[in-house]
C-alpha cells in the first residue's frame, strides 16, 4: 500500500510517499481503508517534534510512528476478534492526537477511536470534523458556560475556532468571532452573532467585555485580554503561549487575583476522544455542526499540503484525498 513516511523530524521536505506492507488489526483494532485524511496543526507540530517536551511520546531522536496523520475517514475492511462496536463495511471516521497513521491507504486503530459516519455526511466532511472540534469541546467543557453569556472566539476561522463557534451556538450563548476580512461572512454563516475583523479593531482595547475568551490560535494572551473579561471570566488558549506561559497561568492567576480581579486562565489537557467523537457525530447528524474545508490535495501532493498548513493562514481544514 502507499503511505507517507518520514524517518527524521522536519517538515515538509522529510515526507515521502512509499510502498509499505498493509497493516493487520490486533484484537481490539479495526482495519480501515482510508478515503480521506487531513493535514492539521497537530500533524505539523508532530512531524517537527514541537514542542520539544513531547519527544518522550513522539520519539526522542526520530519518530516512533513513521506515517503521520491524526484524523481520517474510510471503510472498515476487517475487525479484531474483540471488536463489537463496528462491522466490516461500515463508513467510519475518527481521530487520535497521538497519531493514527492516517496519511496512508490503510490504517489500523483501536475501535474506540472510530465511529460511524452519519447519513448524508461525505468522507471529506467526516475526515475534517474531529481534530478541531475535539480540542474545542475539551477546552469549552472545562468552563462553566451559562445560557446567554457573551463569549469571544479569537482566531475563529481556523479548524479549532470554526468548531468552537458552532459548538458554542449549541449552548445558547452570544458568540463574537474574531477573524480576518475575507472570513467575516463565513463566520456569520456558521452562526456567529457578531464578527470583528482583527485588521480593523483590537478587541483588547475595546469597551465590550466578555464572560469568557477562547484564543483558538495563540495570537493574544491572558495579559492582553484580562481587562476585557467580566468578573469571573476565563481565558482559554489552544496554544502553549510565549515560553509556555499558558501551562503556568492556571497556577499564577489565583495568586494575583488582587491585581486582576476574579479572572483566571485555564489550560485543560485534551482527553476523552471517544466522548468528543460521539458529540461530533450527533451534531453532524442533527445539522448543527459542519466542518469548514479550505483546500483539498491528493495524497501524492502531501508535501504541498503541509507547506500550505505551515503558513498558518488556512480557513478551517485542509483535506487530503487518499481515494480519487
């Protein structure tokens, strides 16, 4: 089978398309014929071994998993003897942020990291649905979100941000989306109540205050945003921040409460992938979540796909079509 292979860290020129042996599922795994996958921020970081402290997981000096890729869609071709949740022939999608080897014609994965695709959802849509929504869901569920609150999503046009906007709208809150000029109308189309063009307005200097701020791209910081948080407000970021500050801020903000008021930063670790997949599946089936697809590339053009994602200007998701 064809698979993308990299034997040392770097990106994107380290990636090569090669012929390797087709994998076989273990007892708790399924074999999936991949129809589509994506290139996302997680993939880009993993192939570069960024951040450095992730190397105990990805491999100290070279990648443990030499085929990259995290999210996928395809058809179940075989199942392990202990698998009862899926059947041969099922249309499935899934995700594993530690690596699913999805950028290949076939993959094997634990059955808990895959679920069936709702009727009416294409392989391309399914492949692009999980990474951003998983991170958005994991972060937002750690915050006490109440009906009617004002919540701002910074970097709302990316994979995580566009998912966060849609997930928040299912919670009956007022969502302000911050994005570039070309994506203003797109943000309105996915439910944002108010859209701010960051090239024209600096939200950190405005008069409007928010119950919570979700920085989906790591472009602002708690220290820039705390003044526009309401009392009890929470700042969340999907990025580690300068010098990894967002890992430390949950410990620091309670100590400086007299200076900043009752406001804090949180940085929950993304866990419970099966729970996220179940939510994504339900919302797609109900028509309340639609992944945004920016561009598509064939598997043969995987290097070009990575180069595009590396620019950090993508809207939504970048799909890689494994099957024509």
